[in-house]
């Protein structure tokens, strides 16, 4: 059984500890960004940000603002379409670790032609991989594979101060997800576990995915 | 090696329970190579405290050969239980950032340039200016003629990490000068 994340967005306060911790662990530099009128910063995933917290707001039926936070990252799919696509051009560019289920973009992704790299990006139902123009490699969350291999938690999970994120054996996480959903449903009747049968990063969303991000669920 | 379902079952039947994934044709080398070595492996763990707010989350600083290599929350500390916010999570960058100040910097009135100064000069300047400001601006009585002994032209910026005892000393010193505006960095 692979490892699984549970990300309960109803607990997220968008402190962005996970986003920063990810940058620090992976030694990724800062981005130069502009004020765009949103707290979402940087505006999208990029080779320097393998994880970002997305912000989206809307008015509910009573005219009250609902502000949703979505800590976006690779879902480490049980059957990753990115790997399937990459295998057709460069074997070993995208790999899946059998023990943890981690889907990894290796240095061989640099051997993908620009077109093939684009196909891999487009194969992802969650719009995750990004092409690093300098190294020509595809970049994305690697489940902190070095940490997990050493028996540690991914740094985003370790850092989360609100209990939004959990990480462990898939079976345990599924149980935790079901229990948590039961509780959350009392307050948010539309809550659901996004694509939980297909992915190792399970999001608990309080309402339709459109109120979080187009690619929050497939 | 080619492995059909039939030969696999035969293998199990023959008591080969410890058939590894490698034998089934998965290349385990790639994932292993990806993991590489853990950057904190063999580093000394030094307990420190996040400097940003008064929650005082404890952090583990990983030090190798006298150099900081990584920081993360201390799971054994009951206040933060290993967690950190965005500011605390970025402590390593605070240490490595080239914007970090290591020496006193001075910008003269109306100048647009910062100049490096030594501590001796800086402390003397501070003492001089506090004295001058106080001599000039001290308010002894208010409009109604009541004694107030107030100095409104100096603001004290402290730190949320000052202990109770330090706060008492700072407070007494500033009240002694008549300073009434005091705050600390976690609120700005």
C-alpha cells in the first residue's frame, strides 16, 4: 500500500507555511512577483514553487463572502497519466516508486523534446508539472521522497500548524478521510473527498471544485 | 527476467516468498537514485527559537561543520509540536538571505544612502540623540498645569522575545526617560 496525504481544506487558514517549507527544503529561490490584487502569490506553480496555496472567493446565497484556500500540489496518482505519456518517448523520465507511490520527475525529463514535455504536462488532469526552461527538466512535488525514504514526513505536512495536512499509510488516511468527511458534512453538506479512489493526495473540499480551482478535482 | 502470472504463482508455491520487486522487473535503482542523500544526514541538531512572534515556536537547526544546513519545527516542543507558519518555515532563508543585516547601518538625515558603521559609533550616536531629544521635547506639564513628565518624540521598538524580566528593565528605563510610545516587532 502506498503512502497517502489527506488535505482537509476546511482547516486551512492559508498561512502558507507548507508553501514556504517546501521551498526551503528543496532549496528553491524566491520569485520576483507583482501585486495582482490577490493574496495568491506567486500566481501559479513554477519551477521555484512546487506547492502553492490558491485563494478563491465568492458570495454565498446570503451575500456573505466565502474565502476558500487550496494548497495545490501533485496528487501522486495511483496510475499516473504523466508517467504513461512520458514512457511513450523517454522511459524513466517519470517514474513511480513502488513502495511509497511517489511519482517522480527524474533528470531524464530533460531528454524530452519540448513537444513531448508539453504532452506530459497536458496529460496531467490536475495541471501540475511545469517545465524549467533553464534545466529543460519537468518540475513538480516529489513527496519529499528523500525524507519519506528516511522515515520522515514530507516537510509540508510536518510544518502545517492547523492540522490541515496528514500523511501516512493509504488505508489509515482513507479511514481518517472518511471520519473527517462525516464531521465536516454537518457544517458543509456539499463536502466531498476529491477523486479519492485515484490519487494519493486526497483533498477534502467543502463545496464544488469551481469554488476552489478548476483543477481541484478531475 | 520475464515473469508470467503462472511462473509467479509457481514461484510462490515453491516457497519463494521473498521475491523482490527487483526480480519482477522493476528498476528500483531509479527511485533510489532520485532520493539521493538526505541533506540533514549526520548534521547536529541544535534547538533554537523562531524570532518572529511571541508564540516562540521551537525549531531544530541542523548544523554540519559549523554551518547551518536546514531548519524545521521541533516536534517535541508542546507549543508548536513541529509546526511552523510561513515566517517560521522560512528561517533558513532569513539566515542565508543577502538582505540580512550583520552590522549597524546609518542613513544620515536627507541622505538616500546607507553607510556601514561600527557599534561604538552607533551606540554613542543613540545615546547622544536620546539625550538631545529629551532635553528638547520633554513635556513637564500639560495644558491644565498638571505634572506629566512626558516625552512623545521617542518611540521604543522592542521584541516579543523579551522575557518578563527584560520587559521590566526596558519598561523602567523608558518610563524613567518619560517615553510613552512602546511596542514590539510582532505587531508591525
